[in-house]
């Protein structure tokens, strides 16, 4: 369709979990069309991956550089690029795409180091293009409702923020068994300087910031590798101090047996508390002070406009991960279409996680690693050495 946003993808070839998720999310509301890709660094695999998902063989390229060069010459060339490679390529690919005048959607973390992320941010700001980072969990309707509740003062002054993201899939040394996902996530050359703290800790950190509107100014971290021989952290415990005086605790682990994808957030204030779990995303627990706790359900007509706009089906019909992901793509589509008419105001058109959110995640990773290396000391997130 004429109004569809034409996208290319870098990475996400056959067998790649997250590439398929991005493709499903992008097409869920009919606002994008995947027309090109460099799905693998191997030309034959890239072509086969493209053909398997309906991309013309002539537009399934052997490298992202070849894709950018060829698409630039087409009248129907791509407008935006989705980056779903291992972490070490995020910044390199993104810089080239921005230089080619394309909007970018990038998986987290933004880069492998804070210095690399800051350099990318400079390029992105100069380019004038849109840059989205897929912090997926901010796309859930009840997460957006929780954010509106905090803004409206339903919890009063925020006093405590507790967030945990626990998995168990790396409880054994899968990286030594041929598991590709485990191998690159455990390799500093591919994953970057952070392991679990960057892979899922940044999701937890963004969720806490998104809902509360608060950003910590101090942290103390203890990062460990529970599996012998593992080169990157697989367990992270981080204490946080916020500028309003609130305290926070973040735990992220990929070696916690019995946890599949257990992301939980609890926020407590002077007038009440709320809690939400990603594995039961259609329910939000709200406990007003001195009143019985109540369960808020997705799809209820009394929810905020932000929550209802992110809801597709009536209450009782479960919505989950793919729909949350699609909400981010919907937000980004709003901004891209606004950019066509008014580039200066486009970034204000919707609420997708931005380059600044990705950069803040890298500050968090860098500071947590620095604190842990020093034996667990309090460090400022805004210190020149951190930023």
C-alpha cells in the first residue's frame, strides 16, 4: 500500500528468534512492508532467508553496505532499517544507516560500550533521523496505564522501586554446547562489556524509569558469573538512589532455576503501591493506602487513554509479547509519518523508546560494571567518568 513504511532488516535470518519477532510485530497493524534485508553475512543464507519470508531475491543482500547502496538508487527504496544483529554490530550498522538518510529501529543494548553509544548518539542527532530502541515491555497496555497512574499522583510521592528480571536458560554452560544464542551472549567481543546486566538488566532498568518517570543518580552494583568459566556476568544485583529520595533495587539473573521470563515491577508511594508481572500482563495490582488491594484488568473501559490506545481486543482475550512489540512499531510509524510532514516535530508524535533511552541504558551498564569492579561502591550516573 502507498502509505506503508518500507523497511529493510539487518540480521534476523533463518533460525534467529528476535528477527522473526520484529517482523511479526511490524506487520501486525499493516503499517510496514519488509522489502529488503541483509539477513546474514553469508550471501546464500541471506538470499534463502529473504525468500523464506517473501523478500525478492534481488533485494536480499550479502551485507548491509550493499543493501544501503542498492536501495539508495531505487525509487521504492527503504525508508527505515531494523537492526537485529548481535550487539557488536548495532552501532556500526546504525551509523551507516543514519548516514544514508534512513530512520533506525535498533535492538537493545544500543552499543557494546558507553563510549560507542555516545559517538552514535552524536551522529544520530546530527542526522535528523528518528531512532527507536526496542525496550519491549513499555509497549504493554497496563504498563502504560501504570505510568499514567504515577503521573496522576495515584501513588503519591514515590518512595520505593523494586524490579526483577529472572531467567534460567543460562544456568548451565550452554555456550560450550554449540548454542549460538548463548555463545555470542557470553562472548565480550560480540556482546560487549556487559552480560546479563546489558541483555535483560537494561530492560528492567528502562521499565522502572518508564513507569515512575524517575532516573537514579547513584547506584551500587554486585555483578557475578555463577557458571564457572563464563566471561561475562550472569547475575546482577543493583541498589539505586533517585533524586527525589526514593530507593530502588534491581535484580537481573539468567541463572535462576524456575524462572522462564520473569520480569516484575513494584512501585510504592506515600498513597499506595502497584505491581505488574510480564508473565501475567493483563493484570495490574493496585493497593491504595488503608484500602483493600484491587486488580486492574487490561481492556477495562475505565483505563487511561494511553492504555486503551495500546489495546486491540476486549477484556478476556489475552494480549502479550507480540502485541506489546507491535505497539512500539505503531508508535514509531506515527513518528515516521509525522516526519514526512514536519521533521522538527516528528519525535514528539508518539512515545516509542528513543536514542536517549538507549544511551541511558548504556550509562546504567557502564556504571554498574564500574561499581562492581571496585567491590561494590556507590557511583554517580552523571559523573564525567561515567558519562
